[in-house]
C-alpha cells in the first residue's frame, strides 16, 4: 500500500465526488445521458468502469401486484416498484499503471407507497468480487441519493468485504406539495487507505410522481407511483359479479376497428373525471335515441368506458350492450377502486385486460357471451 505522500485514487468510471451528473448507458429506456467526470488528479487511483449494458425487461406480473426483481444486467419497473442491477468493472491504478482489479455488483430497488407520499423504501445492495489486489479488501462505500425534490435518510458507511453483500436501506419522502414529479438515482462515495475518494452512480434514474389528489385518497396521505407505466384494470370473466361486462369488453377489443385498452398496444384508454365529458360519452353511446330492450333489469354498458377520453362522444369506434344492471354497476365501482389504488389521475393512460378467458373460446361463442341484448336490438 502506498503512503499518504503518494496517495492513490478511486476512479469510478465515472463521476468525481465533487460533481455528479448522470452516466451514459446504451439502450436504456429510462436512464439519463451520463458523461464521465474526473476528480482530483493523483498518481494512484481506483477506476470503476461504466456498468455493462443494461437490458430493459418488462415486469412479469401486473403493475403493482408484487415488488419487481431483476437479474444482473437488467432494469425493470412497474407502476409501484423498480429494480436495476449493475455489474461495474473496477481497476486499481498505481502511478497510472494497472495494479489489480475487481468487480462491483450493484442492485438498486425501490418500493413506492400509493397511500403514503411521505415515506417509501429504497435499497442498494453492493458486493465486490474477483479481487486481484489486497487493496480491494479495504474499500468502503457510503451510499446516498441524488433527487430533484425528495429527501433521503442516511445509511452507515460499510466495508465492502469481498464476496459479502452489504445492504443499504433508505426511506425517501416527497415534499408536501400538490403534485411533484421527481428524478431519483443512488450513487456511492468510495474510499480506501492510500487512495483518493471517488463516486459512481449505482442504479438507474427512475422518476416517481407523488400527489395528494383528494378524489384518489385523503389529501393528508397522498401517494406515489411511476406514471410512465400505465395502470392496468383486470376484469375476470369467471367472477359472476362482473362477467357479463368482461365478455362485452373482450368482444369490443376483438371487433372494434382499434384494440382500445389492449395491454401492450398503442391504444390505452385515458381516465377522465370531467363530468360533462362523461355525460356526453354516455349520451352518445346510450342516449334516449338508443332503443331499449323490453327485458327488465338491464343497463347500457359502453366501451371504451364513458370515464375515458376515448369514450363515444370523441370516438365513433365504440360498442354498447345492454347488460345486467348489477354487473354494470359493480364493474364501475371495482374499476374506480382499482384505478384509484394505482393513482390514475386525469388523462393518465391505463389498459384493460380480460382474464381467465378459456383457451378454446371461438368468435362465435364470444358473440353469444358478450351480453344479453345489443344496443338498438329489439327482442
């Protein structure tokens, strides 16, 4: 080990401790453009290279169903959780010459809270492997967060004992404003005896939105989501309480000119609370000019939903069916609760997925199942 008069340096490919700017990653959907920044110059340093190229992976579960996880070299996030997993090459330099190497593994996760914008959880896990110099056994790490508006708790500095995972847990909180769009990324300050300090980003930049919209939750609590991931409303056709609505939605998604609300398409629905627009949508799809069937207990169900900007008054590509009124009412209540739970605000996109559909379903059978009576049908 070199003495203090010939002090080394930990270079984290990266970014100097005095100035933090986002690092560039090829092929990432959610990272900023990162540029290397050099710190103080000296003869001996530790260089942390850029993380290997990350692959963005779609979450397997429905948004918000469970906290997402990610394999090394990948990045994934849903409506309420995120994960990125870096493999960062480390090089030890003495007087500018290679003197050893190691690999830093960095996994950063976050779990937002849709019912509490004041506190949610972040975690960074660091592990140093494949050391080829004794200096790698003396590297210590202090993890922090760079944010636009939120504040983060602190975690103690830890020695990165080779092959031992060190966990850094944090609580983040958003300022008490009506709506805040943030940018949050973890970074680390690294040091070792005889070396200058250095810094590096340890995860992807993710952008939560925190709000306290009263119609979603009590304003005193609010909550946070990743708004770039559309919400998902699922209708189960094996649930007798809403099955007739599910069959109508499935028929509409398969038979309208555009696949409105189908997950993964370019045709999400967009939520509206505008009562005038909602009334116009209902009037167009199910107004007094639409002949009512003689059967009692039926209600007019429209798709795309009246509570969306894709409703009938703005979109001639729609379907309507007369369904059991209790099914219609229950589906509307359950959908409202689900979208509120995912903090879907005015004009936020969401998808509609009909689940538990038999694999053997034919178009003819679907025609029979879509509802008791179609709009305008006398029977």
